[in-house]
C-alpha cells in the first residue's frame, strides 16, 4: 500500500553544512513490504548523503527493474532518477556519466538485475571503471515475481516453499574482485553503522565502487533454511573491520594503534580510518583481500566491510581522455567545425 | 566476335579479386580516375564475409547520362581470381571482354566464341620485377589497373594524380606504384590494339561533386550536429560509420589547449549496452548516437520502446543488410522497415529517415539530432549497405555556419526557478511535446524519476489506466507534430499527372529514375515520388489517392514498405503493386522495368 508522505517536518530539524535538512534527501514513501531490507538501505542512503552534505540535485540515481530498482523513488526526491530496463542500468549510467562527469552517480540494482539478466553489463561496467557507486540489494530471490531463486542464492538454501536450491550461488563480491573493481565492499541492510560510512566512502571514491548489500526479503526468503534471512545473516556475518569516514574538510587525526588500524586517503581528500579486526588483511592489496574472501568462504562466513580499495584508481573519462568540461555543456562554439574544415573534407573526396 | 559499335562512357567493368590481396585500393583508384575525367560513375563492392581468401568483386558502372544505379550486363571482366573464373567468364556480355592473367594458359572450357580474351602475364611480370612475395601481390593490382587504363583510354596523367594523392602521406610509394602501372600500360601497348570499343572520353559532367560513402557522410554529419557520445558494437555494414566519426572527431574535436577529446566513443559489450549508453547520455543532455544493422535492431528493441515511452531523444543509424547469419549479411537490403517502424513491445512507433545519397546522409544525420531533441523520441536513420559502404557520386556537403542546434524544450535554471509546479509530461503547448529537465540544473525544482509508463503528467508513480491513456494520446499528438517537421517526400514528375505512379525510398532512387526513362522511351509515362521519412505525410497520402495504381519499389521479400503504407494510410492493398528485389545486390533499372511491364499491360487491359 502506498501513502502520501506528509510534507510537515519539525521546524527545528537540523541542517547540514549546505543548509539542507534530512528531509531534502528523502523520497516518497516506499511501496515495498514492511520490514524489507531495501527500505533500510534507502534510509542509509538518505543519511549518508545528508551527512556528506552533497547537493541533492548533483546526484543522479539510476536503476534497472525489480524491487531494488523501485527504491530510487524512495530516496533523494531532489535528484533526477531513471528506472530503466531490467539488467541494463550500467549502460544507462555509463551514458549519463559520459554526458556529465560532474555529477555523482548512484546505481541501484538487485541480484536478479545484476547477477542474471544484467551480468554482462555488470561485468563490463567494472571493466570500464565507471565513476559511480553501484549498490546491489541482494536478497537471493526474485521478489516482484513472487520468490523464485536468484543466481546469488546459495547452493542448498531452502526456499519458503520448501525446495532446495541446486545451483551454485554467484558471489558478486568475489567476481568484482576478479574483474579488478577499484572499490569492493559487502554489507548488511540491518547494520546501519557499517553501511553508512561505506556508502560515504563509495561515493567519495573515484572509479567504480561496488557494495553488495545483503538485504533480506521478508516475504519470500526469510524462512528457516534460507541463507539470506535476517537470522542467518546475523549469525554468519564476519566483519573485517569497522570504518570511520572523515570528510576532507575535517582535521584528520589518527588515534588508533598502529598495526590494527589503517588510514586510507580517498580521491576527494576524505579519509577512511579502518579499525582492522583481522591483522592479516590489507585493504589496499588485492591479493590479501582475495585471500580474506576465500578464507571466509571456506568457513561459511559472510564477510562484510570494506574489502578492497585502490587509492590510485582513475575512471573511464581519464582512460578515454575526455575534456574536463562536461560534454553536455559544450555548445555549437566548441562542437561545430568550420566551413573551411568542410570544404577540406569535400576536397579530399574529389 | 568483336562488337564494332564504339561505346563511349557507357559500360560496366567488373573486377574479380581474392579478398585480402589489396585489390580494393587499386580498384578504388581506377574508379576515382574515371570520376576525375569528369565522367559520372558508380562503384559497388561485392564482398564476402571473410578477411582473406574468398572471392570478392568490384563493379564500376560508367554512365555519361549520369545513371548511378547498378546495371546488369558486364562489358568487361578483369579476372584475378582462378576460384571464380568459370562464373566470371559467364558474366561477360556477348561482344565483351575478358581480361585475365595469362601466365598460365586458360583451359579451353573457359573459352567462349562470343567474347574477346585479353591475356596479360601478370604473375610472370611480377616474378620478373619483384622478389618480395607481398610486393608481387600488391603491384600485380597496379599492373592490371595500368593495363585497363590503356585499354579503356583512361588519361594516365589523371591516374598518376590519383596515385600521388592516395600515397600523399607515404610519398616513397608513389614512384614504385607508377612504375607498376607502366608495366601494365607497356604490355598492352606492345601486344594489343587499344583503346577498346568501350572507352572513356574526358567530359565535364561531375561539376564539383564528390565521391564518398554514406557511412562516412553520416559520421561527419554527427560531428557537425554536435554529437559528443557514440556507443556502438561492431557489426557489418555499420562499423565504418563510427570509424568515420572517430577519424574526423580526432581531427576536428580536440581541445586545442588541453589536447583532450570533446567527444567520447565507447565500444560496448553488445548492442543492448550501446543503445543503453546512448539513451543515458541523451537523458543527461548530451547528443549521443549509435549505429548498427539488423541483428542490433533486434537487440535494441526493448530499449527503443523505453525511449519512446519515457520520451528520450535517441539517434540510431541502421545500415541495413540481408537477414541473419554470416555471409549474405555482407549484401544489401532494405528489410528492416517494419522491425524499425514498430520496434519494441507495447504501442510503439518510431520516426524513420531514408537518405538516398551521401549528401542526404550528411544532412539527415545532422537533422536527426535536431528532430530527436525537438520530438524527444528515437530517430532511426535508415541506410542500407549499398549506400553506407559503397562510394557514390554526390553533391558536395553544405553547412550553415550560423546553424543553432535545436535542443527542443529544455528548461534551464531560470526557467525552472520561475516554474510554479513542474510537470515532466504535461502537454502545455498541445503539440504532444513536454518540457524536459536535465539532472543538476536546479537544486529543488525539476527533478523526477524517469520511467517507461506508470506515471502521471507530473512523473509521479501511478498505475491508473486513465493516466496511461492520457499519455498515449499525448504521444499520438506528438506523432502528428512530427509529420509537420520531418523531411517531405520528393516528386519526380512533369506537371502532368498520370494514372500510374511509383513510390520508392533510399538507394532505389537511382535505378527507379533510370527505369522511368526506359519506360518513357517505350511510351509509358509514370509519376514518381520518393519518400524520405516515416510517418507518412499528407503529400504521400495525396500522391497515392491521385493515382489509380502505384508501384511500390523496395529491396525486401515481404513488401514491408507497402505494408506500412497500407496500414498507416488505410490504403486498399490492391492499389499498391509490389516491385521487389532481394537477392542482396542493389536493385537495377532493368529489374524494375521487367517487373513493372507485365503489370502495366494487365492494368491497361
């Protein structure tokens, strides 16, 4: 059921550095099921954008098709959104980004949208290192078509109807690592404390930032025996470390013991302070991060947190050497060759 | 054996080559020499789906009268390919000539009494002159070009000028190539009577025309139109369109201060992604395009529907070819008419443009971007392989340097500020076109979520049937608006109206006009109209209504264009007579006349 959200807010609602209150980052009321993990993620996005003091209209939110892809309507009302075609958000985001490199691109997808129908586009957007944050709201099932297993459902996971999933699950985090993604994280919709700083870090990262967020489907995949239920995820979550996001304007102080903390500078000057719970892991080393993923897989754990970050990452625009000025702002003056040029072309063909 | 009539500037030459042997550039130089002698010519490349080894043919038709369509009946075959020799001997018209490599004797089964054989020991000459096998191969091409130049009376100064221009950037190659040309020239002079009865004479019939293919013209058009994003997936015969855009962009679109690109080209993972990128870029305010062919249209269809419903400007070039698979698809056809006109699911219709010449490719390419943004919908420019990949004689390109891009109804920051309540899909001007906004324009106004359907005029989510209907009616109004601004059909007739008409589009123009002349010589007068865009305008409807019968000429099996006319204009199908060609070769005037005549007799009876 959907409702109109009342426009009234407390007059003393605090505002961020730009003078926007949290209300300015909200969306319309969700039409997803009560208790859906996706709604918690939408809430975290609102909170992260508010705290980061991003101008809402400088964000573009894009999605494919599915429950997850409906969520861009439920956050950032002052941002342009595009609810596109099933599995094809990455291409639309690529085009949008090529047109205007100055906006922040937030892509929202689901496990069906990214790991099945859109697998090709997911793979190739990583390969191009598009400057965007790519969120997969991963619930292991197709919600809008009533609960079929998705490609990320774990082998042996039990569906609500009692059938066992026979096929190996696709681990999008492992895949993104193998493909060379420049920022890879996993989180849980039920862990806002972890998710919000991760979202901020992802949005500050230059290049492709991927967050796989386990987001239980309360209606079709929250039963005993499912490996994507709230209970199962809480019981099997293993965190690599906790994360503080320090915007670049704040003074950066490190008061953690060397050895169990690591400071990572982001492209925009922000800082990530990682309190490592696992001392063998170096988040800036792809090999070390892959090792952690493999170890946790063997132990049957769901590894969460920031797993890998490439501080030197660039993006597609740097690779193809496009001008710094957004292409969509160029006019006749910059784009139209002269008549002399055309006469030379004619002459070349005589 | 020898036909005594001398044919000046009116014949067809066919080269039979092996793919991948460098013959294409030699053949092009041959054709360009004829053009530079001031004589109209048209060249068709018949190539296999292969990089090296399979047979390939190159046809040059020379026509003093300026007929630029293909013609059956080859006057001279230059056969450089033993694989296709039997077939090539058979294609020569009686009284014609067969030029071959006589290093080895021709088997007697290939000897015809009614044609002339001209043997040139090309390989023998090459073995004697060159040691490097690759040189032997490449210069062999120049030897036969030199020989043909002498046989056909091509001005050697003109030919040498073409060679000098061709190797402008590698001047060291000029002299060796001219040397090889002379090997051919000298052999003919020493061994044969020349020139042949088919021959060239200098004329001044091409004016300031240019020789260029349609794909290149479209690529250049996209640059002048301000297109900044090109996303594509390789597919013959459309690949060279993006290649041309890239080639000219890297000359004309580099920021002088920074050396950075004022354009972005992305080779996508497939056609779905290519069109997705184009839609995303257009949605975000850049002019973006893709080019593809039939299979790509199939893959892009879902997205095309989204762009239609969500009202996003999109420019797509479809260089049509024959149906699925590999092989025949390197041949031409006009067989994606229905697939493009109604591409996608739900009630969708798309605007199609049908250029006929490279100049029109250039202009329609530029106009497509204006139309797409004005109408906020996909525009599909329908070329075919013949137009896209073959060199055509064309009027030179013209451009208005004061041209302002028509970005359509886009609200800027000030306009949004003045807006009381913005509604993305409101039809304020009653022309079916709403005002759009681009991300990042205003902090608090103009943002909305773009969706295919399920929203009201303010882009708010709704599943109300009446809102859907309201929007579909708005799209219908937009379709009517489109009819007023798309390119109008052109008439090719004298003032007197006749009872019978013919309709055609695209590359069928040239053979159709020639067919009109042939029929006229037989006392049959036909009116003619070339359609340049879909939807069909009132002028098209009027033309059909004014005639008792109309021949619809098209290059596909199912008379798709005719179906579109019947469906969209509510025409009695019996009135529209199919004239079809779909063997993969460009349609000829003779083919049209042969199909028209029997019909004509029955109509008159």
